[in-house]
């Protein structure tokens, strides 16, 4: 293949490039600083995605747009006249809300837009209330709003499917049978269901980003506006909102990207009811063709579709980069330098705020509450409400195949964290300390993993490593574990890199220069001066990276499926929810989710209260 | 202690010139100050000497050894940073001992030398404090002790007093000076404060936009500024442009607008002939009210008076020009009243016009 020529050329090019820098700095430390992350990104990002390009743009041995034109002309992918689907259609006493089938690509975009729109509204309102109003119980709501972010991969949508089941769902039981508030039984499923599941788990991303922006607004800016006569909504519209816009935009675009690459919601709904519309999104389609091609070859069509999905999220990423720079998020993590403006509220206003916050806290936590119920009761078979408490599903965690997935996840995540921290510190250090083309490339590369759909990465890794690293330890067909570890460290790198970068920004360059002036080499001054000063940031970044490695799902369910004894937790959850395994039920998956949530809560607690680091979960 | 020689140092940051063909020859044990406004490149020059900044071209010598390509950690200079750069995670002792530990000096020796250094800066007893537990002045002394303890070949000071309050600054100034004289250490001091430069330095280099404009002792710089920038940067002055009309006993007669002004050229190096365009520089403190023969006399009226406690700054309008003069605090003529002031002929400094800017 052509890549066999391009690869050596690329490496020679890199070496020449390096040599130029070598001569300028004559400093081994800096060379290592640049070279190691660049090699990492070359093999885990640039080359695998290049092989996707090669596959997608070749047809019959020639460069061609064939696969793209065939996708764009196929009504399966794009269809402006939907013939299937239900949107508010009533049959008997049930109203079906599944969404209409506009083809896989358009469906994905519509779902992502809807998710982004509603997440933004909810996130913006919540952020404003919590940042600007003071009322009893505010801190409790702050904590409760972390709950929707707790990882319940695959099970979240399964729970929603169960709650909205027309006859045996709890929601319909309460609002139709009991309170007669719904005119019909509601069957919420398919594309609309996917979007709902995503809104519930992603609106806190918008909320946290906007809140960070709001807290960082210098109160004197608003006070000046008030001094000049602005008040109420006009003050919000003219001053506060524009200043919070970077946070809102960042949150919106992240939500959009996450929605497009989400596998958890489609698989959860399919696992619960086999709904045909839940299968009609790009991420699921790619996942499915990956599973079918498991031991064979990935079709160029899948590669092309992956590239289309990738281009959407990269586009979003570029938008963020243009709008909210790396510097903004550094200042976000510092935060709270001044007393933010808060207003005490009473009476009707307080009541409205409570009603809003309580309903959103409950509704958004439904997947987590449901997951816990599935894990500790017989709810999965008992119908509308759980009847008995059981520890049966927790005991099943001790089953060899389940406990093996747990230990796999722990080992993978631990090693991945070490790699991510190492790569993250070298790239952040060069971004924070040096100017030039390589640091700016590293800057982009160490944040871009957020924008790379895991499923696309999995396809790229599979194609690249089974072609060029066949029969080596990186060959996923022999053993996917090493590649999974590298995939985790790449995908979760931004968490480590961002935290370390924030730490580095607080270490003045003069502190290192003083050490060098007194005789310490750059290497020594890094380890004696910089490292001790950023240690807390480093640990907090490592903990966060660990948590998100544990709950990583896209590459886990694809690459992890290549050898079942190597599958991590999320792979196992996927198997039981999706129903392609006979051992255990979704409740076993739910108890694994409870385990994940506990790890997550523990990590956030350690980070916030012991390391005293404010953890921004997602954001730029 | 070493001589420091800079030979044709050039440095640009993008379009900004930080150093343009800078040549300096700093003598052994000299207190040498680089004085200039912020952004003139003086800190960059100091960092180039320390090796923290790479220059575009030029060479640097310590004595006769070329250190141009030596990394900072091999140059053996002691630098005090503007913000002190004390490591917040280390105690005073650890901060000061750092350079010695890096040099793998024995424990006893480290203890002895750190103790000595702290005594030198009068901080004995504070070894176990952390930087945030110290006052600004104390932090500054720790930074100084940290730089001195390694017995550097050159002491580099980057505006070390600028973060202190006015009273402390003046106190530290004299301490610094006596310390330097005692240790006889070659010192390069960077500042934008002309008072500091004048009181501390053996020699001063005035810098602007990356260029060295004049090098000389404080007295030379003040009394014989070689160009207008130096004249106005050090002390205050009034500038009058004119044309040389006559020469008599070494004095030049300059016609400025309608006035005839007698004065002396700043340096013999300049060739000033009858008909040359020149600039006259008048220091405000050289004006007096009592007129004697041969003085240059100005008749005008008072435009503005600033009372400054020890003296009055008076702006006198003479024809189209405004002249700045300083008088005693018992000066008691009101604004808008006519006044006659005078300046001796040998106090009027004359610069060729081409050289002035």
C-alpha cells in the first residue's frame, strides 16, 4: 500500500525537523520534551486517522470520492422525506414519540442539535441561578447537580427506556394512571429518547462552563453598567450574557460533539426495547459495522462514514479554539479571585427557583437513581416499582468474568494515567514555557482528543495497527490490552494536560530561571522547582484522568470486544445491556455502574477536599 | 571578580529591537548601572548576560573567556530577579542553600556559608521561615543572600528595589552600596529610577530603544549629557533651539528666537562653528533671581508654581518659550506676576542639533 512509502518519508521529515530545533537549543531536555509527545501523537492520532483517509478515498485502486458520493446519495444515510418513525402519533391510548427517520447522518445532526439546544437552555438558567442568587440549600443543589454527570454508561438509557415504557413504566404509571396529568401513555424512545438521555447527562457540562464564566466576571464590570443605568434583564443581555458567552459556547460545542459520538444512549435503548430508530445514528452504525467486521476487514464505507463524523467534531473543535482559547480555561480553574455578585432572593422568586431546581435535580438524576435501583433491587423483573432489595447483583461482581473486567479496567486505567501524566506534563510544559511552531502544535494536539469520537478512533486504530503492527504486541487481534491502554491515555490526555497546564501557569518562569542562574540545569530545575510546585495539580489531573479512563466506553466496547478475557468494565456493561451475553442481566451492568459512580465520587472528593483543587469536569 | 565585556550584542523580539549593537566594558568590582525607561531592553540585556536569553548576534566575555554559548547554569552569575523569584515551597535556608547543594558542597560548608550570607543581609534567625512569612524587604534580602552565597563572578540585579515602599527603598539602597563595596563584587544593576542610578553607581549606561546612548560616571552623565534624551531623562531641563552667532572666550552665543544666550559646548569632541544649529539645555536648579553681570537674563511672567515642600518649581513664560526653574521654598511671587531670572553662562549646556536627538 501507499502508506508503506509515506510512513518512512514522514519519519525522515520529522527527524530533519527535530535536528533543526536541536541545533538551536542544544538541550536534551527540550528535545525530549518535544520529541516524546510528538511521537505519541504521531502514532496514536495522525497515522491511524491517516489510514482512515487512505481507506475512505480509495476505490478500485485509485483516489476517488466514490464512498462519499455513495453515502450521500443513499437514503439510508440522508433522506429528506422520512417514511418511518413516530412523532406524537397516537395509537389507542399511547402517544409514540420516537422521532422521524431522516437517515443516519441527518438523524445524528438533528439529535445533536436538539441535545445542544435544550442542554444550553437548562445549563444557562441553572448556572445563572446558582451563580447570582443566594438562598438556603444552594450548596446542596450544587452537589446534586453533579449527580447527572456520574457515569452510568449504557444503563442510563436502559433506565429511561424502562421509565417511559407505555404500560410498565414508572413515569406513565404516575402521570397517566395515578395523576391523570398525561392525556395519553407516553412512549418516549428512539431518537427522541437518545436526545433526552443526552440532555440529562450533558446539561451539567453547559452549566459548569457557564458558571465558571460567570464567576470569573469582574463584578465591577456589572457595577459600572448599573452605575450607568442598566438593570435587570437589560443588564443581563448587554453585559453579563456577552461576558459569559465564551463559557456557553464552549459548553454547547462540547455537548454537540459528545452527542454525536455517544454510543451509550443508542445501545441502552436498543438493549431495553430493540427500538429500530435508536439504531439510526452514525455512532451506532459504525459500532455495528465494526462488530460485524470483527475478524475481517473494516469496509471503506465505514471508514468514510467515520471521517464524516470526525469532520463534524473537528469543525466544532476549531470553533472552540477560535473562540475560547487555552488561556481562558486556565483562568477558569483559578477562579474566585473576587467576591462574585450574589443577590439574596425571597418569596415568589425563591419558590420558582426551588421548583425549577428540585424538578431538574430529580429529573436529571433519574438515570443514576434508576441505576442504583436496578443494582440493589429486583426492579428489572418486578414491573413498575421494585419490590425486594437484593444483593444478588452485587455478589455477581465476584463472578470470575465480571471481576476480571474490573481488574482489567483498573490495570488499564492505572497505566494509561501514568502515560497521560507523562505526555501531558511534557506537552503542557513546552506549551507554557516556549513559543514557536512545535509548542503550538502540541497545544492543539493535547486538547484535540476531546473532539475525536472514540468510535472513529477505534476504527482508525484497528485499521492502522492490524495493518502495520500485525503480529506485534500492539496488534489488537492478538491482544487488545496494550492498544486499549494507549487509546485511554490519548482520549483522556486533555484532563491531565489541562490540570498540569493550569498549575504551570501559576509557577512564574523566574522561579526556574533563578534555579538555572544558581547552577541547576533545566532538567534539575524542573524536578526540584517546578514539579514540587505543580504536584497538587498533577495529582488532581491524574485522579480525573483515572476516573474517565474507568468509564471510557467507545474504544472499550469495540477494541475490547476483540478478546473477551481482555474486556474492561464498560465492555462488560455493554454486553449485558445489549443482551449479547447470556451471563447476567442489565442489573449486573447497573451494579458495575454503581462501582464506577463510587470511584468517581471518591475521586472528586479527594480532589476537592484533600488536594484542594477545583475540578472542572469537562470544558475548555 | 571579573570584567564583563559585551561585544556588538543584538537582539530582536519580532519587530521590537531589544538590543542594537550593544558594546559594554564593565570593570572589575565596578557597580555598573543600566538605566532606561521600561521597555528599552535593559532587562533583556541583563538576561542575556545571565544566559537566560539567547542573543541574535554578538559576544560576551567574562574576563577574556568567551561565555556566549554557555548555558545559564554554567555561567556562575548571581541574579536577583525583580519579583525575587523565591521558591514558595522552600524555607529561607533551603532557598539560600540551593545553589550550594547543586554544586554538591559538603553539609557543614553549606551550613556555614548560608549562615554567613544571612548574617550579611541581616536575616539571621529567619532560616526556617517560608517566603510568604516574610516582609517585602526581607524577601528582597533573601534573594540577595541566595545570589551572593554562591560567590558569583558577577552580581546581576534586575530592579531589585522596585517592589519596596519608598522609605525602605532608600534604606536598602545604602545597604546595597556598602555591601557591594565590602565584597568588591562586579555588579550590574538594572533600573528605571534615576535617583537609584545616580546614588549607587560607579558608572551608568543610559539605554533607550535597545541602544546605549551614553556611558559615564553619574556626574558626567548629569553635567555633560551627550544628547537631549540623556539630558531630559536624567534630571529635568528646558530645551531651547537656536543658531550659533558668535564665539568669545570659549563661550558660544546662540540666538534662540529673539533672545541671545551664552553657553558652553557639552564636549570638546563636537565641532560647533558659527552658523551651526544647536540645542541649549538649561537645568532648573541653575536659575537664580539675583542677576549678576554676564549671566543670561530672561524676563517674563510666572505661569505656574508647584510647591514641593523643600522647593518650588516655577514655570516662567518668556516670549514664546516656557522655562522651568527651581527656587527656595520661601519664594513668594504670585502667578501672572512679571519676573526676571538668570542663569550663569557656564551652566548653559550646548549640544549640536544633529546630536541632540
